């Protein structure tokens, strides 16, 4: 599926719609350039899960946990990780086992370590600075 967003609010709305449909154990793997809107999409995803907390980028903490929704949300930023071993060292398997949703920014850094049925969300700049093209592939099919 492909969506065109013309603002951060529209990007969040696409994320919120996806968040409402997610089930325990879902992995949402993001790709996209710096500033493309991955965290904005995750804010919407959190809202769709019923998370009321403020969602921020986990750039320096690697993972932020939001436990107040219908499902826990674990928001990862893998930009600073270099190997799958580092991902497992921070407890990746434990997060998967907790029955929440794992939203993974910079997933291309660990693509081989992520679940094969992860929902893939690619966010790219569109025709102008404010526009984004959001492509969502679920379970290996668009």
C-alpha cells in the first residue's frame, strides 16, 4: 500500500490507522532517510495502540518503552548498532516475547536479524520538502 502525506499530522494519521490493527508480537520495520518522518509515524502508531505518553526518538537510549496502551510499544532506533549480536545484547528476543509491538527505526541496519513477517514501512521524501511517500508491506506482500 502506498500513501502520500503532506504533513507530519498526515504521517501520524497513517501510523495511527496501522496501530489500531496491530496484534501482539508485531514488528514494524522502518526505512527512510534522516528526518523522513519515522518518529512521526511511530507517534501515530502509539496513538493507534492507545498510548497516551509523549513519543520521542530513542536515538541515544536505543529503545523507549510505552506501556500504557492496549499493547506495549517498544520503539527502537538501530542507527548506532552495527551487528545483530548488539541487537540481541540489548534484549531483542526478550522484547519480542513480551507480546507488544516493536517499532524499529533504521531496520536496514539489522535486516537479517528481524522477523521475516515484519511489517515494512518505507518513508521517502515526495515531490516537495513537506511531502512524504509512505509504502507499507505486510507479511512480505504489498
